[in-house]
C-alpha cells in the first residue's frame, strides 16, 4: 500500500494498492497529479490522484527496482519544449 497524506488530516487522502512486494521509492511527477512508484515485485507503476488504480504498469524489468525518476523535460517541467 502507498498512502498519500496531507498534514493536518487524520487519515490518508488517497490509498494506492497494486504492488505485490515492498515499495522502494515514490516520486511525484512535475505537475503533482501523477505519482510513480517502484517495488521489489519488479514493477514500476504510475498512479493518478483521479483514479483508484494505477494508470501504467511497467513490467519489463528483470530485477527489483530501487529508485525511480521523472524526465527533466516535457510538459510541467522547466524545459517543456525539450
């Protein structure tokens, strides 16, 4: 489970369930509406705050994934035209 919490709230504002192994890293996308997570289950998933399930499931890895990073270019970044 991955919980999105807000300071001052008693409960998570969003709960994402989908990984079958330990979640190793989470990162917000440049616009703040998408969250990426990676796990010992050999997958990376992209979650939307507007949906209950992941919007992308990246499954072509051969081993556990320990870190994840968004591209520094494209919409929502400081380099939108690259």
